[in-house]
C-alpha cells in the first residue's frame, strides 16, 4: 500500500491538489491533512493523476510518502519511490501491450494500450496480471 499525505499549503495549486486527490478511491480529509491511500494497482490505473499529484505536492513541507509502512519525507527518498513506481508502471504497460498484441495477433505499433478500457478488467484479473508480471520479472 502506498500513502501520499499533504498538509494545508499557501500554494496556489493547493485546491488543484485536493481535486486530484478526490480522483482516488481512498481519500481521508482532516482539518489540516489530506491522505490518499493507494493500492499499487490503482496507481497504475490512474497513473496520470498520481504523477500530477505527486509532483504538485512533493516539496510541500508536510508531504509524506509512505510505502509498506515506511515513511519518506525527504525529496530524494520520495522521488526514489516515485521513480521505482514509474519504472514498474512502464514495465507493466509494456508487458500488457505485449500480451494483448499476442492475443489479438497485432503488432505493438498497431496497439495503443492507452485506449484500453481497464474498467472491463475486474480487480481479481488486474491483480493477477500485476502479480504475474512481477513474478516473471523476478
């Protein structure tokens, strides 16, 4: 599980950050802190939103990124986790593109996975795809 928490900010982008946080399924709002809790699967599915939100809040004073119970507060630590997730996301997308191209007998050039409707993939199947990809890469 991944958690991104950020506090109130004087940044003009604070309201945009709240709107982005609301795009995720597990959002807790207190008076001073917004906390977004994300399974890695949801990070992959909503990568564009996560990417934008992360870079919007990464350097705010109270921003904390937590992964598997470890809290990261420095810019370097938070970005290392981000880049590891980004790398995994790219590899997962490449794996899915390759698998789909084989199933549908098409070339990768003809396939645009960004148009794939992931809403039709149930949670169990998506989790299995992620687990299979992770297992095969290890």
